[in-house]
């Protein structure tokens, strides 16, 4: 399960890096710039006409979502398989105890 979590972190870490880097202005007084508030828009504006910092690429988010779902599903199937194996070994042990005539 730890390996699946590590793979998930490694797969999704590059997705957030461009967003973090775009909003980073630096440290200290030299890196500070005056904040400008965007003018509210009352009408529809196509994404292609938005400034680059306001556009959100969907492909990395979609790939990240699918990777997360597949990894979660794989982890669940592995977990169920391990538990089923333990139950099967326990049933085999109980059957052998019954066949020997001993009680556990």
C-alpha cells in the first residue's frame, strides 16, 4: 500500500508544479509586486481569450484523476486478494484440524 501511495505522489507531483511556479513571485521586498485585481466579467468569455495565467489545462488533471482512480482500484483489489488468501489458509487449517479430530 505504501508503494501505491508513493507511485501516486510521484505521478501527480509534476501536475501541481506549473501552477505553483506561475504564482511564485519570490521572497523579500524585491520579489513583491503590487497585486492587481482582475475586473469582473459579466458575460461569457471563451477560454482561448483568457490570459494564460487564468487558463486551466484539463489534460494533466484528467490524467491525474484517472491515475488516482486506477491506483486506488488496484490497491483495493490487492487488499481484497490478501484478505481472501488469509481466509483461505484459515479454512484449510480448520479443515485439517477437523480431519485430524482435534479442536482449535
